[in-house]
C-alpha cells in the first residue's frame, strides 16, 4: 500500500512540475504596425515617434541604439538573460521584432514568457510617451 501511494504522489508531483515548466515558454510576441498617434489624434513626426520609443525603452531599462532613421535596436539584460529587438518606425506606426537572445530558451518559435512580458511593457510605455 505504501509503494502505491508513493508512486501516485510521484506521478502527481511530476505532472505538476511538467505543467509548470511547459508554461514558461510561449510563441515569440512581435508587434506589427502599431499605430503611432497622439491622444488627440494629431499626426506625429518621425522624430516624435523616435523620441517616444527611445524614452520608453530607456525608462524600462532597455539599452537603446539608433541605427538609422526609422530603425532602433534595443537590448535588455535581466540577470544572466539577454534579449535584443529591432524597432522599425515611421511617423504613423512602429513594429517591434525579436532579433536575438541568450538564456531565454528560444527555439525558433517559442521563448521564455518573460520576454513577451518585457515587450508588452515596452509597447505600453511607448504608447504612454506618444500620448504625452
């Protein structure tokens, strides 16, 4: 009786461990063509969009680097983890795309869920800066 109980307990604990591990990876979250407009609907310049992206990224702890007009690369470090993205932008929209990472279990499709959280937070901050 004791061996059956121990085996059942091991199966349950193993299942819980597997379920917990399987939810740590998600499909990579990219943002395509997010609208860049002010709160009052006024058109923005490319320079204003660039400033919002750079300010939001810096405020969120990303290391921002303007590559050229319309393109910024950003790198984020969290302990031993690193994520790198490309942000393409114009006066009317921006896109955030995965570029590179380390220690985030990227397999070509899925990545650690923290990455997606960092991208959502960055996107929210960009929107806030665009509306100021």
